[in-house]
C-alpha cells in the first residue's frame, strides 16, 4: 500500500474569519488592529480630563492699586496734554544720555563716609601741628531745585539736566522756560532715580554742571550743542500737544466708519 503524506492543518487564526456586525455595516478596519486606532476623545467635565492651559490674565481680579495705576496710565494717553507737560515725554536719546551720565559720574560729590574720612584726616594733621594746605574748590555737579535755580538765574550753570518723571510735575514744569529765557542749555532725561544715584540720593529732580576739567571741555561742548539743537532752539516741538492716543477698539470703530463712508461716496459717484 502506498502511504500518502498528510498535509498539516492550517492554524486556527488563519481559519478565523471576521464576523459581520448585526446591523449589517462593514467594519472599516481589521479587528486585530483595532487597539491602534481607538478614538480617545477628551472629556473636560468635572473630575475628568484637565483643560488646556490658557492665558487667564484678562479674568484676574487685580488689586485696587494696580487697577488705579493702569487706569491712570490709560487716562494720560487718552486726554489731551498741553505743550508745557508734553515736552517732558521727549527725552534725550540713549546714546547721548549714556555720554552725559558718563561725564557726570566723574564729578559726583563726596559721600558721607568720604567726608568723615577727610575731616578726620585734617583734624589729625592739625593736632600734630602740621600745616594744612587750603583745599582747592572741588568740581562737583550741583543738585537741589533751589540751588540749581539760583545758578541758572546767575548764568553760572553750563548745562542743566532735568528728570522727566518728577511728581508732582509742577515742581519743574517752569524750569525749561527759565533756561530758555536765561539762555542756559538744558536736557530732559529719563529717571529721577538715575539722577539721584549720581549725587548719593534716592532721587533728585535737577542737576547742573557748572565747571569741568580741561580734558572734559570738548565732551561738554558737544553735549551743549546737541542740547541747544534738541531742546532750546526746537520751537516746533515745544508747541506740540500730546495725548489723544486711542485704544485698539476705538481705532477699529473709526476704521469701520471710514470704510462705510468710502463705500457711500463710491456708490454716489457711480450713480
């Protein structure tokens, strides 16, 4: 008898066929790979998925002093600002201000500690019977509103530096007019605290340069010339009104109105 070799039966997985759904719809993908394409929609209800991070600063209830600060800043932009106050928004540019502060830093007045050391040294030399030479008058930058005003009226100030953020502004609002009347060059710079640092104080409104050493004469002359061009002689900028800056919403409304007007004019022109 001739023995025939039996063929091995196919595996059960190959024989298994996918059953059709009861509703009669065909499946869109193989059931064996269904775990790869399962839809996992997020649910943002209470106790479910965390919502995505959003910028919620618009909905934050800020403290009262912060709201007042922001409202005041917006009001200052919206309201019309007279030229006498608007001139303090136009300050010296960054490069020239850096040159000015660099020059003034060489003429800072002595601090309290330096003054104590100097007085102790002179007292010790006098106690020992040594002859002390009369000290030469130091070249320091002058500060203080009353002192600087006297220097301007006496025409001793060569350059006056005014801070733009003095509060109340009435303290210095008249000072540029006085400088122009007495033909004294002046500049307006950013930062009363920056001026105060130069004279060992928290803040100061005005500084005045009366004299410099020979090696700094050319630097001072350059600053004086630029100050006259930008501030003393610039009449058109002094007469400009400020403020009247509208917000994004108001500007959008104005643009919409202008578009409507243009359409009406165009339709009338065609008719």
